[in-house]
C-alpha cells in the first residue's frame, strides 16, 4: 500500500524521497469535455468543477485537486468582461482602467459580492470533503503585481510600472487587499495550499532591480498576510535570475517554466524550496507516447533525486487542446519511472 | 566616435530606458535619417532581441527600448510617410485576444526601423483576412499570447490561401512549440520583435533569415 497523495506531497516538501514522485496534473478545462459540457456551462456550477476534478484524478492518478477556474475571474471581480470560448480558457475583456484617474479610482472588490469567486469557494469546499485529508486541494491567486495585466492591459501596466509610480503604488495597495481576502477565503474554504501566480515577477518580463524594488515587496507583504502555505509560479516565465529574492518571501515552492534548466533551479533552491514543473504543455498537444515518456523521465532525472520535487507542467494549466491520450501517457510514465529510488540513467533518445 | 562604441552606449541607454541619452547618441550619427536608423537603431534592437531570447534582458526593457526608438524615428522622419520604407505593405493584428503587448512591441520595432504598417488591433479571423485583402497587404503579422488565438491563425491562412499575402507569426506559443508555426501554415516565424524586422526585410527580398522558416513551408 503506497502513501496517500497528501503524505507523498508532505514528504517531498520536507526534503525526503517519498514512494514515488508526486505529480500535479493541473487541468482546468478537460473536466468540461469529460462531463459533456461547454466550458461556459462547466464553470456555471461549482458542482461541475468538483466532479470534473474528481474524474480527472480517478483517471490520471495524480496527486492533487485543482480549485482554479480561470484567471479572468479576478479581473471580472474588478469590473472586466469575461470573453468565453469553446476551445480555451475564458479571457479578460477590455481593461477596466487605463487613465490615471481610473487607476486611482480602483477599490478592492469584496469576495462575497462576486458570484464567480463564491462559486470557487463552494468548489473548494466540495473538493476538501471529497479529498478527506488524503489529497491536497490547491487554490490559486493572481499576484497583485501581475493582476494589472488584465486590469489595465499589459502595455498600459508597463507604462504605469515604469513611469507612473503614484498610480502603481495605489494599484498595489488595492490589489494586495483583494488578494489577501481572496487567498484567505480559499484557505478557509478548504485549499491546503495557494499558488501565487506572478508572471510579471519573472526575469522574462521584469529586470531584477525593478522587481526587487516593486514586485518583491508586494509579494513579501502579501504572503505574510496569507494564512497558509503559498507556492510561487511564474506561468512559464524564467525565475533563476530572481530566485534568491523570491525565496525571501517565504514561499515554500517554485513553479518552473520549460525554457528554464530544471536541474539548475533545483540546485539553486538547495533545499530551501520544492521545485514544481516543468513539462511543456504547448508541445504536449502532439507528443507521441514515447515523447511523453522521454519528457517525464528527463524531468524526473533532473528534479526528483532527494525529494523537494513535484512533476507538473510549465504553466500551471494544461491547454484544452492536449488530448486525453497524451495525459494518460504522461500518467503512465510517472507511475512507471517515478518510483524512488530514481534510476539515474537518462532516458534513451 | 567608434561606431561599435556608439552602438554599445546606445544599447545601454535603451536598457536603462534613458530617452535623452538615446536621443543624444543618435544625433551623433552623420548622414540622412534612414542611414542613422540603419547604423544605430536596427542593430541595437536586434541585439536586444537576442538578449531577450537568451533570458538576459527583460520584456519591460524590450518594450521601452522599442518605444524609445519609435519616438526617435518619429522625430527624425516627422509625420511624412514618404521618408519611410513604403514596401512591403504590412499590417499587424491579434485574433480574438486582448493581450496586445507583443503586437505593440513588434509595431515599435518595425516603425523604429523605418517601416510603415497598419495596426488592425484585435480582430476576428474573417475581419482580419477581409481587411488584409482590401488593403492590398503583402505581409500580415499575427501576434498571439494565447494558444487558441495562435491556432486560429490557421483559419486566417486558409482564408488567404489564394492571395499573395505572406503571414508572419510570433508570440509565446510559437516559442514554446517550434512546430506550431508550420502547423498554422505560417510563411515565417519571428522569435522576437526585432527578429520580425529581419524577417520582413528578408521576405521582401525573397529570402528568409535562418530559423524563421517553418519546416515544409509551402514557398521559397
């Protein structure tokens, strides 16, 4: 009898090697296909999402339940439209603020006032009940430093970040208040851990000196007020350049993108944090079974020795276009090659 | 001043987002405006793009560097379109995706290199294809952040199948999956905004820079 998923994850987080590599299949949309629903119908009831997550885990035998609906939900709480598609995650519509005055007029919405956010909390409660303490339930928050991509549009946000410090500081105050309430509500509803999505913090987007002056301080303040563990994810962005800074926020885990050297990130974390990643979800759409196996084995070889590693994708969300066949091939490879002690020989080409 | 030293200083001014210093350095290049652009701006932007691909330069610096160059070129060339490269006729768009930073940076890179192009903003497959035809576009640049938006480029390509319009793609999904540009039927892929300038030049001369031609592309 193996460990429960929760025990497996706890063991790797503590720097021990569990029975096998834990793996988080972060699917948000495949449950809709499983239930025969459109993506919009799927997210219209939290019960659908709970059922979708449970069915996905039963099929792919991974080690978490993922309470994330879609990122645009937070922008919607601030007044943005949500654009629905049949074949991808909902998008935020036009930005809610662009002028200096509009930004200074933003105020944090209340979680209880937004139906979509409340649906997420209901879904987390349902997942928590179903997990019965044996499976980690994951909640998600957008970093206050990254949410403005949707609130203002990326271009306008960079203008504000780089050239309008008063508006930036106001925006961060507003977003921090919202983020803390939203994160703590998810923890109270049943999330065992939060993922703090912060792509703007990545050195792909922001130079380190600017991050240290801005997003780092935002993260440090925000994480200190959240009443549970908070992993940091850069949503495919590079993190090595700011890793030492990010770890000072107290985050216990780092989500790594596929452009990054997984072994280098693992070495740089040096027992200070768990590494989560970094299968390429975009390429995954057309992987053969052999390619899926090779990718899993390569990631495991780089990240798994010594524990503090969770196999997952690079982005924190598997694209809807990834077929079930590939997800099954990845699952089979994890269960076959992820057993500790890890075989050190690299996969054959 | 040694041209390579001037370029070095100019690149550093862009990375530091120092408009005044960049303007001062550009003013030291002798000759007509387009020559100054070719001598200083184009190679500097290309190097910034390469630095971003290697993970050494951040997107915020790329964005601001491109914007500064666009402003400098606007000042150099004024509002007159006659001084800019009139060909190829180009437009840029995103498909059903409000993430427009990539499009903005590519626009800045091309305008900052002396080209003209039309910005279609956010459009649908039908609206972008129809407008490209009616405007007599020769090169259509399509930028995508979301995978589903990138995949819709295939439908634009289909709509334009019998038209002499070349489609250049770019954006995160294409960086993470190099087979994607071929999958959507693109004529070329730009790996960064400044590479797009090189791709456009090569397309208009009938050749492509290394790495930009999807394998099995239907032409060239």
